[in-house]
C-alpha cells in the first residue's frame, strides 16, 4: 500500500516539475525522506500530509487511499505548461474572494470562446 502512496507523491512532484530536493524544501523536509516515501519504505506522517495539502492543494484522502469524493488528482501524463502552473499557483494563493472572481472570469471567457466557435 505504501508503494501506491509513493507513486501518488511522485505524481504530485512531477506535476509540480520539481526534483526531490526542491520538493523536499517546499515541504520543509529532507530529500531522503521524500525518497523513502516515494519508494514505499516510509509512510508519510501527519506533518508531511498537512504540508503537502497546504503547499500543493493535495487531497490527503486521495494521497492515502487513491480515491476521493471531492476531487480528482491530476492525470499522471498531464503536465502543466509554465503559464498554466503559474496561473494555478496564483489561484492557490488568492483569498476566497479572489478565487471566486477568477472562477467567474474563467467561466465567462470560456463561454465567450465557445459561443464564437458555434457562430
């Protein structure tokens, strides 16, 4: 089971385009700890789970169990382009009112573009 958790941690790190050292620094831990988790030799602890949720928005239920009722994980083969990653990072650091405004704006722009395609 811990090897599956390790694969999901690798997936999060890969989506963030970070090496183990960079990923560990963002999570205030060591690259050895990350290596242990990713290889399935170390089970992630509470502090790690809290930090990965806070820093990367990871659903802890998905990370531990592989499924979640609230959100789908990023597809392993789907890599964010730099502009997409920057947009996501900005969104994650916004207050709730900013997130609401961004969501409304994105929705309006997507609907506008969809309307132009059908015209």
